C-alpha cells in the first residue's frame, strides 16, 4: 500500500462532551482515558489507529441501539 504524505496535524476528535460511559469511553469522541490523555504524545500513525478504533466503536454503538425493524402492517386485500 502506498503511503500518503501528511501535511497537516491530525486534529483531536474531541467534541467537548467529556464524560465517561460505563465502559470508560468518552461519550463525545469514544476514546478511552489513555487515548485521551496520551493524544499529544502519539505519533500520526497512532492517532490514525485511535481514530479507526473510535469509528469502530461508533458503528458498534449504532448497531446496538438500532431497534429491530417492525414489520409493516399489511393492508387487507380488496379482492
């Protein structure tokens, strides 16, 4: 895989909602405590890895919160 040059710093995913959930992940950015506190010391590769993990956590939360689709009521036949 070809490497892409990084010209800009990778910004923090912080959304300003700094509260931990029951699993220890931030409710705003979905980073762990270690990921939040160590962000400034991480390399760009480590930051990209954390962002990938946050995206996976978001998808997992969305799947878990999605209610099963209820079947649509069928219209009685007119014939």
